[in-house]
């Protein structure tokens, strides 16, 4: 969702100020009301699909991008017991992986959340580019496949939800 701030009258608080227009909801919200709206949607989705409860420990895969960071923040603010799981794929272009990991580490520290970092090169001996060449697939396809595999394996074999992170 790409948010562009424009002058609006917020549907919730009725204040005239900079805000966003959510066309799919026919809704205009100021930043504060948008955050409440977002958290409410996250909570309702978790409850509707009975994903987990506040008693459960939840590992959140976090890349350092706005989507995973926003979800982690919302879950924490809603009172869920979360830990963060970051996979460093060793993408060297523009120090991408290094910058992403730094963002994740700063977020974890600021929010006082446990963080587990999986270093692809250290753990399997290859970066994402080498994996792409060996598999003869595009980097994006390999990255998604490897991340899903690692997340599932770590959660099962290394008890990401229990001993290792919490």
C-alpha cells in the first residue's frame, strides 16, 4: 500500500490535516487514526483466523523493510509476545544486506525485542548469488525459496519459538 499524504478531513477524529486516502475502504484518515485502523485490522485478522493468542510466543520474520517492521510494531503494541527473526542473505550490492540488518538491529533494540539473525553465508557457506547460480534460477525466486525453507527449519529444529530466542 503506497501512502501519499494530502490535506483531508479525518473520518474518525474529524480534524482537518495531512492524512491518507484509503480508496479501497472509502476512508480518509490522519496518521494517528491510520495507526489505530491498521492495528485493529491486524488484531481482527489474527482473531478471525485463530492464528495465535497473546499467550503464544510468535517469531516474526523481519527484513528491515516497512511492511515487516510495521507488522512487528503492531503485534508488539497489541501485546503479543514476539521475537524477531532476520535472514541476512549477504547481498553485497549497495551494502543491501548490511544496511537491512542494521535497521532490524536498531528496531529490535529500540522496541526491546529479542532478535535472532541467520547469516546465510556463515550457516550454509554461500551467499544468495552463489545459490542462484547453482540452482540456475533468478535471485528473487531463490531468495524466497531459501527464506521459507530456513524459517521453517529453524522454527522446527532449533525451537525459534522457545529456547533459542526467548
